[in-house]
């Protein structure tokens, strides 16, 4: 096609098509550049670094992300601090989600009285011991807060649970993955979110919903610094302690 520019967003494997573009001397732009978890176990961390270093234009969300790139030797004239487009997307669709989605009625859930969970990262769900601990942590959190846990589960996680013969307790409501409008509704009406997703961390902060980050590292430290999220690792007791602390905290972060 010989385009003037190939534009990539994020750190999933499809962004590695940037390599083909760069080799064909097509200019590459990367939205979400400069994020670093400094956790080499994560395939996404490798993808970020590769794409950032072959990009001609890097659109980064915060000045910290710009600093990461400058410290890695990327020229400053390639880097533009543009803010986070997830803020725009959430604010554009949150009212529509509140008005149109019937996901809570379908599941018999009420606003402010359930926990929303998403766990899918490779370093979490591909390790059967870690995955069993995370499921235990969700069950214990639901029991401690006396709330059901709603888990729209990715197919990857569902397959790993079946392979490892890990059962789900009755307090966890599992459904197949849901669309963005339904998920945004589930996020904004939850009492608490437990997730290993970077984007969910951002959305939770924007929606003023506390989020337990069940991972060992995060590339979005701003969500921790404002107080909306807490990084716990994957041990069940740590997840429960963070959940109890966050669910009762003031939701006044900016």
C-alpha cells in the first residue's frame, strides 16, 4: 500500500507489525509510547521497547513516560506528551453506558454491591499456582466484603482454568467476555475492581472506582500515586487486605 505513516496504539503483539513498516521505510508512530513496568517477564514490555525504538513519532501520556524515552537515548524531537485518550473515551461513553446497558439486571447485581474482576495476563494465568492463588484471592475478597464477584472471563483464562482443573467458587459469577458499553457500566457501578489490566487501572481511576492491581509490577504508576489503585502482587491475603483498605477509602483523587 506504501502509506506515508503507520500508526500503532498500545503494546499487544499486533504492534510488532511496526517492524515490517520500519523495514519498508514507512514512518512509524506509536501512541502509548514510553510506558515501562521494568518487568522483563512481560511480553508487553518487550513489545513496548521494540516499537518505541523504531518509531519516528512517539505520543506519550505523561511527562514521566517522556523521561523514560529520553533516558533510553531517544531524541526529544520525536516525543510528544499528549495526555491519555482513555480519558476522552470514558467521558464520551460513560453516560451512554449508564443509560443503555442492562448488564447488571441480567446478572441480578445492584450498583455499589459487587466486585468486578478481570485477570488475563500471561505471567498470571499461564502459571497454574499463581492462577489458583488469584482465584482464591477473589473468593476471599468477596467473602470479606460480603459481595459477589462478577468476572467476565477471557477465553485464555477459561482455558487455563480447565487445563489446571481449578474450580470457581459459587460466589464468583462467570460470563464470557462482554462488550465495551456493558463493561463500562460494570466498571462504574462496582464497589471495587480487581484486575491485572493496565487499561482497566486507568478507567477505574477516571471513574473514581478503587482498583486492586493483582500483579507484581505496573507500567502505569500514576494510578497508584493518586491513590485510586493499589499494587498487591498475587498472594490472596495481600489482595484481601488491599481490597478492605480501598473499598472504605475516600474517592476524591484527581
